[in-house]
C-alpha cells in the first residue's frame, strides 16, 4: 500500500516525481494540505479534481431537470415492449391466427411464433440522463469527503474503489439503457440482460482492484470475467446498431457518435485496470485520477450529445 501522500499535477515548469508526489525542483509537498511552497496555487489535488467533476455532473443534471420542468425539453420516451411466444395448434377449436410477417416454426401439430406486445410502460430519456448525472455527482462528492477524512492516513483505496464501482454499477446501467433506447432496443427482457451484464462487469472491477497487490491470479480472473460481460453487453449494442442504423446511409451522426465514442470511453476503463494489474502495483492515487477523468468524459458526452439533439429537433 502506498503512503498517504497525494499526487499533485504541476501545471507549468519542470517537474520531478518522488514517492508518488509530483514536485517542482526541490520544493514539494509531503501530505495534502501542507504549505511548503509559494506556488501552492499551481497544483490540483485529487480532491479538487473530484470537486470539479462532481460539480459539473450535478449542475448538468439540475439543468436538464429545469429544462424539463420549464417545457424546454421535447420529452423523449421509448416504450418498453416484450416478445411473447405463442402457439397455434392444428385442429384446435381455439386455433387462432398467426400474425402476418411473424417468424414461425413448426413442431408436430403446432405452429410456434413470436409477437411483440407493448407493456404500456416507457422510459424517459431526459430523466434518465439527469439521474445518472446527479447520482454520479453525489457519489463524487461522497468520495471526495472520504479522501479528505483520510488525509492523514493511508490512501483509502478499498473504500474509494468500492464506492466508485458501486456507483458505476448504477450509472453505467442507466447509460446503457439510454444508449439502447436510441438504438431501438426496447424489449424489457433484453434491457434487463444488458443491465445485469453491466453490473456484473462493475462488480468484477471491485474484485480486481482489491486483489491487484495481494492475489494477482484472482485479479486477472475478475478482470477476464468482467471483459466477458463487457463483450456481450456491447455485442448486443453493435448488433442492433448494425441492423437498425449501419445499413441506413441516412443514419444520424449523433447515433454513430454515441455508440463509438461511448464504447471507446467504456473500454478505456478496462484498459486502466489492465495496465494496473499488469504492473502489479496499486498506484491508487493516479488510477483514481484516471477514473475520474473517464467518468466525467463518458457521462458528459452522452448527456450533452442527446440533449443537443433534442434541442435541435425542437428548433
């Protein structure tokens, strides 16, 4: 486990790295909050970075809620549907009719087919975006509080990583639902499977982080399991993207942006952990910084790409 020293980013001039702390020349800082240089204002702590991230996310969520309340948001709803398997039995007095165009297969004296039924429920894109922004913002504020509380002790990696990946389990799941809604994946059973795989991936992330320094085989096993869940989550997204949009030359640019940019950013989370396990060292402060940056980037891109599209359609 590393010492309690927190890393600082030097914004200008030459920098050296000592014990995980970036310092300028021979002047540096041992613990967060110590004033040993006249250039204190040129450093950004992890806590400050989290404060910026949490503030941007929270403000974005509140802005979207205000837009909805004031009627400035053309509400986007996508229905939740279900695929119902049915059968028509030959010679039955209640034979029924196979819907036109329904896929069918025969088994003995039965004709099996599936039909799509509207459940009557729907999901609001606007409230979903506001939800993952606000949840993430509150979680970042909470993590910042933990880091400040543990300032004089060792870096609280177990607490921070557990909080972070539990938050990801919720917010990444909501983000996947929003992405799927834009692609036409509306079957609630399919959405439930995607959410389950996303949560599994994030929980594997916790196990991986907790075992990097003490049990590398377990860390690699957790990472590999998380990659499997990640692959099948995005396989569904890309399969539907291809069937619905990629074949259409007039597919809107924002759909391409959402799918490929979000996939890239989500994959970078895995790359961060892969490199961390490969090195065999926690380096918790720098890893936390990377997760913060990726978290705000992925959420802001998805939120404001969709919001800008809604506003463009309204005008």
